[in-house]
């Protein structure tokens, strides 16, 4: 199963906010290959207001070693469909659409934000 990391997972992982078991889960995913992230995750991570300069450098290194899923027409159309049918923020809709279009499992701790989107596979590393 291919996966895509939500913004909160990237930030929590780099900040060391995962307990050992959950950190091991993420490290095992990263060991399997290059992590997939949405272009919106790249933007959100690099704009995170609580990051200091050291954090930003770590985020940049993580992003450099990730596959950035750019906004293509299929993702754009799926985002529109999701936003029309769900009360969901635009960044979350873009991430969900990216996961659906590319058949990725979404790794996030904010499962409630995504739970009613048909066909979206979600995994919370905290569970």
C-alpha cells in the first residue's frame, strides 16, 4: 500500500512528538521508500508559524527527500468534488483528493477531518 503523509504527521515526526511505538511506525514507512507528500503539505510545513530556523532546515531536508505530489488536473477536479460535498478546509480537501487520485492511504492524526470522504483510506499512527 502506498501512502501519503498529512502535514501534522510530518511536523510531529520531525519535532519528535511521537511516542516510541508511533515513531517506529513512521520510521518503518520511511524505510520502505521515499515519502509522498502533497504540495499543500510542503507549503504548510514550510509556513508553520511555530517553527524556528533549525526546524525549517529539518523540514527542508525532509521535503528534499520526499516525493511532492503536485496539483494536477485530476487532483484539482477531485478537490472541487470533495469541497462541494463535504464541509472541509481547502488544504484538507487537496490532501484527500491527492490521496484518492493516486490511490494512497492517508497517514494523519486528524482522521475526523477526513472520515466521511468515500473511498479514502486513512491510518492514524496514534491508534
